[in-house]
């Protein structure tokens, strides 16, 4: 073993450490051939079954030692995809400029071997230490029977996906100093839910904001539209100032509110302008479900369905709309939530406030309603399904024309309808004002982008929707969570059944003053159980 390289068996765990000024050299095992086998192994019987503990330990040791030495070709030979592995491992040294690597395996768990990486980023006279944890899994080669590292780019760094590269150099875009509508700086440490959004805003607007790029170690995505992710900054650039529509106070409330429920998201908008005041997600995967979620919105969709029924002259808020225990539409039977008492003499306003499914199912069978009616209402009056240009990627809602049972299911927010919290916050804002104002998170004037437009709602429809949403918030299914927010409020609850989930997704949307908000909590149950308190907290702050 050469100077600067140490190998030790500590507590049954093989530790690989490389010291010295650069990559060390490692004599792996006397007699090991380039393909990780041993002399004469070609004629040996091909092994089957899961790798043994000894094979897992030995394969991990050889792979990590070769990687530590900087021998990408040798390390790749211990994987089940040597071509991709060699490319990524070569990039670790040549593109990312990572040197002085020390790889320390930890105790294996079955075929999985966690390990730590301590290295140094060195680029044009600037150096910084860089450390992180990763893991590998050892599998049996399908044709060779050898124990091999199951290759994925994430072995090298957990942020890497297929085709991604680690790069050190001038940042792909200048840094930004994002500020809220009052000029308050939105720092990542203060608003952790904004981290992925601020990274996206930097990618899109960093250059136009007037900043100067620094030197960074970053993940360069195989998909150019996905942008980059900074892992370490070697030299600070000069940030450009980027105005956003966010409100620091409402954002802070949203960040706290989503912590109430796992896998929850919330969006708040200003109905009079369409400006987004807050967006927050509580998710382990960092997915911006608040903007990009595509899930059934449950009974919050009844806002759009009610507008359609009113616009088509089928009913009105004070009109009769019986609420039976069940209703059948084209061979599919729909029921109400458990505990709801049937009411054959109910008004449409009462059905809305109690969220009676069967009343809506019966009404979509009336003359003047077609398979396309809900789609047209959603697109033409609420702006759903149009090409929204929010400032960062968003899903704009989907309400497809649906025949058969899905026509009824769509009307109660199931079937083929898909929404995000951003979409439902916009729906509430449109119902409240009568005007669709496409949501934005940065001013449209920043890049002269064309915003989506829609016809909006008639004044009489708006008056009835507001009356029904107010009733829901004051004495209906939303009353418990909206209590204490005053009288100028409105709400709609929803619970969406999802295949394979024992518990439904919880939805809630509401308004107070000039703030509309919508939230969704996966597997959160009824709308008032999980999503409702989130929306109420945000509206209270707004």
C-alpha cells in the first residue's frame, strides 16, 4: 500500500482513507483483474442468489478504494453499468474538481452500504472542504453472477439523477436577492419552503436582475429546463435584486401553517390583482406541489360546478335542490359523507354549505348541461387549463370533457379533474371578484410575458357564489375552522378519494378581505380536519 493511503478493519467495517496532496493510490487485492474477478474466474460456476455479507463488504471495499484512488475505470468495473459509472466518476474529478477524497464506509444493512465522503473542491486557486453522506447497494450480476455495485448517479452524490453532472466553475446564473412586495429580503434560512422556488427564480431571472455570477460547485441537470442546484459556493457573486409579489408576513404564516400536516401545501393570492402572497410546502421530496400538484380537488371543485349550474339557468342559490341519500348517474351510484341527513326540500345554497354530493349529481342531468359544460365554465370563466405564465413552472388545472359516470364525478371534484392549491386559490379569487386575474409571483413587466385571460363571471353569479361560500364559512362545513375571522369571509371544504389510500386527501379554500387561499394535505381526511386550519392561519395573517 502506497504512502498516504490507509485501510483498516474497524469494528467489522472496512474504512478507506486517502490522504496526501491529491488522489492516493490503492493496491486493492493482489491478483484482482480489471473486471473485479480473479484469475481463472471466467471458468468458474456462475453464482446465483443474493450477495453474501462477505461479497457485499468486499465489493464495497474495492469500489470505494478505486474511487478514492481516482481510478474511475477500475471503480466502474465493480458496478453493473461500467460505462455510465466511469463517466460520472471521471466527472467527479475532472468536472467537479474534487480532490483529496476520503471515503468511509459505515456498517452495512443487508446489501446496502452507507458511506461518508470528505473531499476538497479546488478551482483556480480557491479551495473549500466538501463533505456529505451517500450509499450504495450490492447486487448479483445477471449474467456474470458477480457481486456488483448497483449503479446510479446518486451513488456519487444523492442529488444526482441519471445523466446529471457535478460541475465546479462560474455559476450557471448570477445569485439573486429576492425581496417581497414591501422590499423585505426573502432569505432562504428564514423561509425554507421557498428554497426550491428561489433557485428556480434565480435560474430564470438571475441575469436580467443585474447580478454577477460567483464560483460554485453545482449539479448540472441532464434536463436543461430543470436548471441547476448549488452545493457549495467557493466565491460569492454579486446578487441582483429581484422583486416578487410575496408578502413576508403571509409567507411566514404559511410556512408555520403547513407544519401542521405532513405532505401539505398552501397558496395565498390577492384577488384584486392576482399577485401570489405566499406559497409553502411541507414535503420531504422538496416538490412544489402547491404549484405543480395534479390531484383531484374534491368538493372545492363545487365552486366551479355551482357557477356552471347558475350560469346555465339550471338553479340558483335560493332554488330547490333535493339532497337524497344517494344518486345514480349512468350506472354509477354516488353517496354523501357519512352522517349527512338527506333533505328533499333543501335549497342549492344549503347543499353547497353542507357539501351534498347527490344534489350536484342530480343537477348535472338537467337540460342544457352537456359533457363539455364544466370544461367550458372552467376555461372560459375561471381561466383553468390555459397557458399560465406565473413566473416559474406551474400546473394550470385540467377539467377535460368527460362522458359517462365521470361527468358526475367531475362535478364533485373527482373523476378526471386535476388541480393544485394554486389553481383553487385562483378559483376562489375569481368567485370572489368575478374577474380572472392570472396568478403571478414576479411582475409580468419584468419580462413582458403575456398573461392568460378569461371572460370572468356575471355579477349575479358572483353574488350567489359569495353568499353560498359565506354560508359555508359561517354555518356550514367550514364554520369550525373559520370562526374568529370576521364576517367578510367565504369557504369551501373538500375531501378527495384517491385509489390505494385508506384516508382521503383534505382540501380547503377560502377568502377573507383581499386574500384568497387554498390548501391540500395528502391523506388528511375531511377538508376541515387538516387543510382547513392551514388556510385559516394564512387568512388570519393576511
